[in-house]
């Protein structure tokens, strides 16, 4: 397919530069409907981002005293991280539990998770009033070790490195660096274990972040179990994202899929749906427990109560049932609908904690409603993620088979590992 | 298990423990009094306030903020909130016992949510009692998000925004041994400056002496674990726009449980995962 990949180990710098320049050129059709919609938003968004970073938050952000955080934190960061949860769940299944079934989608999921952290954790920068100080908690211009946010900040950084290490063999394959790939490949297990630990802590940490705002969070949403709820919902949110992303990717990148992948893909989706339903059941059980324990059932008959039921019944219980039915009837379409509903549920849940159920007592006229600039910039982050994802999938072995030498390298590596153990 | 494997496992375990140690958060300071010094604070007796807004003027003059027109009574028509340029605000309330004025500002909590949520320690509870702000701030607004009184405000329209709120005149006057400007400016002694312990004694004394004039409650004595700014009132505090549902637990305590779990998970999780990984290893067919 691509002659460049078969390049010999020893290359001059000039060859390398020509290779990179050739790879930078766009592949495929340029005027697709997605590009026509996303390109102008990206262009406008980038201008707005630069403008905002120079002239300050107030120039683009909707003014709502008492609502310090908006959609950049509620949607981009909180939801982005929850949706990126698929990466650590699948690395757990594939590398720790050694389930070969999900191996075909592992690289796409890791890449998606890595980019999600780069872009959505990066979205924090947009919301920082003094963004040039973002390095302070890392370089020790005061370590605020009592702060949950301090923990989350460090974890974001470390997890990005772990995710990059997990994906790095694909980079090495792309560049044809055989020896470096072997070294990078040996880091995978350590990166996976470290990554899962970090994810456990910062997925729940994002929940712990809002706990200090107890007086400002509606009692139906506030519980001591917020960290646990965030952790569990991050699992099914992440898996739902994997299903959703797969739906689109298998169409867009259909030309690179191997026959093995096509044959096993339905089974993968069915397995994910079953897992999702189980995790959602755990989540709903916890939610019910919290509701009964908190004795807040009387609040259900208020407007906020209806909103709560929309989230918990409409966008968690119903997708949970749909996942089960889809699994039972082997109906992929139903599973896809379930995934979309479950994702909508996560979006609403995270935004509730940040600005909807937050200060629920403030009348609508004084509430936070995002400005058009904020929406454009939030979308810019999403589209930038998709563009970079597409660029990488077109060039590296994400869905397609890795080059023959890489497969051979892995096979030899496994054999050696077995010899050492026995 | 051969030597290399053993060393590898040991290495991963040690790395986990080290990281756990570094990244695990320290203990929260649970004491109201730091290093023997007592917190200073302000007792606000709303029965004495005449709504002259001298405190607003004094505050603005001390910190070079826009000077308010204190002759203008129209500001009382709406309940105002503190802003980046108005750190102390007098509001007028219609209550069961007629018109009452109440001045609102940062409460300087003993265990402030803004301080413990700050990831760069820019928000700081000083030994003297005030909660202050430092230039190493990232502007993440975590403090504003956690504040139960809505008093930590980031300047919106500035390319280099600062957190603006009452600092109890810490940098301008307290360090020189002077009392806060608002207290000095108050013509009716509605504002009283002293150590928190003295102020509580004084407040209790007034309640005992005039049991009919006050509700028998000091706002800020126990709210969110106690605050350095406290209030006396003739009417229930809800009527003066105060939140009475805040509880007596300090807000930082709400996330300590999570923070304590962090080092435990950091040490146990990698060991567990490595164990599962080994346990699922297949023997050669």
C-alpha cells in the first residue's frame, strides 16, 4: 500500500524530512460534508482562542456572577475525560485480563483516549484566567497538596505520558524504527498498570473536585459517593464512546479494515454492550441507594426532580435496558442508539455538577448560559481532536494490520517471555 | 520467578510507593488557631448599622477601587453582590422588625474551602486570620466554585485577572498594626475588630444583656466550621439574605475521605493489577 514504510533502517536526515513532508499532505477527499462544516468552525475557533488568550476571559465568556465554570469545564474537561475512560477499561481487559477478543480495537481506543486528554485536559487552558501560570503546580511554584485539583492536574500530565507510551509502538512502526519500537513495546505493561491506577484516581477525583461545593449543589446530586459515581459512570461513558466511535470509524476507515476485524467486530460490540449494561446496573443501584439513604425522594416532585429523573431514568436506565435488549437480540442498531443515549446522559450529568444543578436556586435570568463564542471554541476542541485522530489513522497502523516486521517482533518477544517464565 | 523478574516487580512496586508518597496529599490543618496566634476578625452588629456606606468608601479608598457615591440611595433598591471592584457591600432588607442594613463581604472562614482547594496555594489563610491571594494563581476559579458565600471573584475584564475580595486590609493595614479601614470608618461601631474569641464573648454578652433585641445566634460562629467575620441580628438571618443551610462541618473535610484513599489506591492498585496479569498468563501449549 505504501512503499515508504519499507524504507531501510538506516536513513539520512534528508530522507526523513522528505518522508514527514509527504505525510503531512492531506489524504482522501477534501470536500466532504464533515470538512465543510468543521473547517470554518475550526478557523473561527482558533482565532477566538488566540484572542481570548491575549485579551482575557471576559472578552468571550458569558457574564454570570456566581457561575465561575462554564461549558469548557463542564463539557470539554469533565465529559471529555469520562469519554476517554474507554482507554483504561480496554487496556485492563486486553493487557491485564488478556482477552484477545478486544485486541482489534485497542489501538484506536488508546489513540482516542490519548488525544482526548491532550485536547480536553488542554481545554483547561482556555478557562484559566492566568493561563501562563499553568506550570506552577508542576514546577512547584507552591505545591497545593491539600487540593484535589492538584492531584487531578498531576494525574492528567502523567496519564498523558502513560497513554503516549501505550500508543508509541504505532509511531515507531510508522517511522520504521525497529529497535526503538522494541524498547517502547517493553514499556507497555508498566504504562498500562500505571495508567489504570491514575485513571481510577482522577476519574473519581473529578467528582471529588466538586464535593467542597456542597452548599451549592442540589441535594439530589450531592452525596458522599460522588467520587464513586464519577468513577463508575466514567466506565460506561468510556465504553459507550468506544461503541459510538467504532460506528463512525468502521465506515470512514472501512478501506483499511482487515477481514479478521470485520468478522469479529459485531462480537466486540455485543461484548461491550453487555459490559456496559452491567456497569450501568451497578451505577443505577448506587444511585438508588444514595437516593433512599439521603431521604430526598420528596424532592423528585419538583422541577429539579424531573430534571434528575430525565438524567437517571431517561438517559441511564433506558440505555441500560436498550443495551441488554441489543445484546440479547444481537441487534447492533439498538446498541448504537443506547450508546448515544448513555453519552447524552453523561454530558447532562457532568454539566449538572458544574452549572445546571449547581446553584439551582438562582433564577433563570441570572443563570449561566454559554455565549456563542464559548460554543464555537468548545466545538473547535472537539473538531481538532477528530482531525488529528483522522490524520493519524490514515497514516499509522491503528485499524489496519501493523507491518510484518512488527508482528514478527511481537511474536518473538512473547516467545522469549514464555521461555523466561518456564 | 527469576532474579530479573523479581527486580522488575520490586522496581514497579517501589515506583508506585514513591509516587504514592509524592502525590498523596498532606493532612489538612484542622486547627482554628495556627502556631499559637489567634485569628482576628470582625463582629458586625446589624442592629447598629444605619446604612451610611462609610465602610464601602473606606474600603475603596484603601485599595484604590472606584469610589462609590455614598449619597446615592438608589443602590438599595436591589440586593447587590460583591464584585471585583466592590469588596464590601451594604444591602437593605425589609424584615419583620422594619428596615435592616447588613454589610456583606468575604467571611474569612477558619478552614476555608477556597484555601484548601487551591492547587498552587495562592489562596492563603494567614496566621492573623485573613484569607489572602497571591500572584502565582492560575485563575482556575476553583476557589470561586467552592466558596459557599460567593465571595471569591476573578476579574473578568482583565488580561491578567486577580482574585478580588476583602482581604481584611491584611497587606495595607494589618501588617502595620492598624485595624481594617471599614471598622475605623464605621460611625456607629456596628463593626468591631478583635480576636475571634473576644468577639464571640462580646457577642454573647450583648445577647445576654439584651435578650429581646437579638436573635440568640451568632452567624459565623459555627457556619462551615466557623468564620472570622460574624454577625448579630435582630431578625432571623434568612431575612438578611444569609444562607442558614450551610451546616457546621468545614467544607475541606468533605474531600478528606477521598484524599486519604489516594495513597492506598496508589500502592495497592498496581500490585493487584500486576498480580492479575501474572495469574492470567497462559502456559505454553
